[in-house]
């Protein structure tokens, strides 16, 4: 199932396909903001739903909705059609979020094998990574030889197989029921973040950096096109941006022996901010190399931040606080997205410049206040 979920060649030329259907950069950002809003609004209802129905049903629903979103995308030629498709994808993402891992853990627990959970997660991630690499290279080759629509047809077929595989899942017997998340509990997570000065500083830096890097992930294809990179290189670029994040995640524990988490957040924040300034002010194929370095930074900051978060947060509100951070991250994407739209009214490069200026100004202000 994980193989077919990740085998999506459409992602390699996603923005080019959208542009070919008349969707502008500004409209892409509006749709991304819609996606983030839906995720934020459904965070709590999805948690309640997960507690009252079988996890496998929620997972099946999530994958099926993702499949439906690609079907709608293939037949869409307007902003409304694309907005409907991405709304389906957002609901599907909320349904799948955390469900697969919970289902895996409870299945292993039922067989007394919960100690092997990390090993199985690693194997699933490896399968997904290999499938994504295959999809990236095959997607770029298909796009170079055929129309963009073929990438979406293949992706729809892959997601259909993923949906079919999900129907074979077996629900384990739950020994306990999760505590139902409420908005009041979510506020408790926000209050904890606010009351811990160090954690608040790192959280703001984390959501700002990852929220900004989201626009590299979303618009690198248009950047590459604008600096005249041939489309058959898109598979290699996509693979590079994906694979470079793995060493960053593996290096995180060793980096903390060299400097504190707060210092690494400042270094990474400045690196991401300056990267955006370079992408916007000196557009060239070499900008893709800096994007790769930025991807490595993004891979490093996530495990460093999550390590600090889980070491400091009480176990009683651990999951709630992480959900609060997720809400803040999507809120950051919404705010930066509105700024990105203003810059994109001129050019994509101007939008990158504005994002870089905000990230650099924030970290400059933090340096002055120290």
C-alpha cells in the first residue's frame, strides 16, 4: 500500500500541469491556503472521529479521497475544479494523519512485537522513498515524451491500487481508547508553548522556517522552468531535494553535541532566509543547488525541534502540544502565503525575495534582543 501511495509521477510536473490548465501562481497559493485552513479546522474533528471508528476505515477513506482528488484534477480546467480537488486531498490527509502509525503500533502490540515498531516504520519509510524516487525519474521522462496528462493517469492508477490494498487491512483489538481531543485541550498545548520561553522561541523559528520552505517544495518546478532547466532534469532535482533531507535528519543528534538547539535554529533560520534572498535576487540554474542545501537545513531542524519539544512537554499533553504546533505551522503557511501572493504579482523571484526578507528580519530581531 505504501509503495502505491508514494508512486505518484504527477508530483514531478505538478506546477507545470496546473499552469497548463490556466492556474496562476497567485491561484496556486490561494489553493494552498485553502488546504492549510481545512487541515487546521479538521484537526480536532478528525481526532474525535478516529476515536469512534475503526482506524482502518479512516485510513481507507483518506486514501480513497486522495485518489478522488487526482481524478478531479485530471478533469479540471478552472480554479474551482482545482480548489475542490485540493479540498478532497486535505480531508484525505487529515484522515490519514497518524492513523497508519497508530494502526501499525496496535497491530504489533497485539502480537507482542511493539518493540519492533521503529524498525517497521523505517521499512515503510524506505519503501515510500524508493517509490518516490522511481516516480520522480519516470515522471520526468514521461513528461518529456508525452503530455502531462499521462503522469496523472498513471498516478490515478497507482492510488487506485493503494485504495484496493487498504481494503485488505485488518483492525487490531484495542486494549485502550485514546482520550478524545477537544479545542480546550488544544488550547492547553498553546498555553504550554507560550509559558516556556525557550520552547516558544524555537517553535516560532520552527514554524517560520518550515512554513517558508514549503514554498520551495511547491514552486521549485516553476523556478527551474524560468531559469531554463530542461524538463528531463526534473526527476533528478526532485530526487535530490528528497534524498538530501535524510542525512540532515540522521545528523541531528550529532549536531547537538556541537552546539545547542537554539544556536542551530539561528544558523538554519539564517541559511533558509539568505537562500530565499539568493533565489530571488540572482535567479539561475545554480539556485537549484542552494535549494538542495535549504532542503538539508529543513531536514535538520525538524528532529532537533521535536527532540526539544518532547523532552520538555509533560506526557499528559504530549500529543495535544504536537497538534498545537501543527496548527501553528499551517497558520504560518497561510500568513506567508498571503505575502507570497503580493510578491508573485510581479514575479516568482520577487515572491522568494519577500519570504527571505521576513525570515531574515525575524532572526535579526532575535539577535538584537539577545
